[in-house]
């Protein structure tokens, strides 16, 4: 798995989720398995089968999160170049077709939240904005065709 960069806040959220899965969900599912096992014949015990399936899914999720955490790095914001759009840049763009102005913060994929104005650097718009400077025009392919966005402002 490739190195992924996170803000301190984003990495903290991942760690909290991992702790929740390990310290709350894992014991809860173990308890469900124990209770189902106490009910007798395991060959026809749907509760036991469901709890074992849930345990398998949980362990897979924990394993994936541990992989992400082992390859996660915190971005040192003090070393970022403010002259071009990078991870953690807030980029104000203008749609050249309709004149609409939008502002997005470029973040790692796991931190993306469109409602909060955070878009992934691996999304089409995120990829199109990376490395651009104020005044540049980014031509971005979207499902409905290509849209040109002018970079109006870049800030941290």
C-alpha cells in the first residue's frame, strides 16, 4: 500500500475509529458469539453463523485500517508551497462556462467530505487542480464533458 498523507485531525479520526473497532466492537461480537454458542447445536444456529460472519468482517476492517495507519504520514503544513495547489490548499476556482465561483480544500481521499468543502486529491477536480497556480486554467474531465476552471486564489 502506498504512503498516504493526512492532516493531524484526519489521522486522529482514523486512530479513534481503529480504537472503537478494537476496544468496543471486537468485545461486543465476541460476547455475541459466546452467547450463541451457549444455545447449543452450532450446525443449525443462525445467530452463531451471523456473529461469526460479523466477526470476520470486523477483523477485515481492522486489518485494512491498520494497513492505512502503518502507511500514513502527517503533512508538515509549514513546508508546503503556497504558490501552487497542493494537498491542504484551499483553492478558489471560477467555472469559465457559467461564472460560478467555488472554494475547495484538497485533502487525502479518506478525509474528503463534500459538505465541508473538502475534496480528494484523487478526484477528477482534485487531480485537475493539483500543481496549478493562481491565474492558471484547469481543464477537468467530468461525466458531462470538460469544464474549465480558472484558479482565483490559493491559501492554506
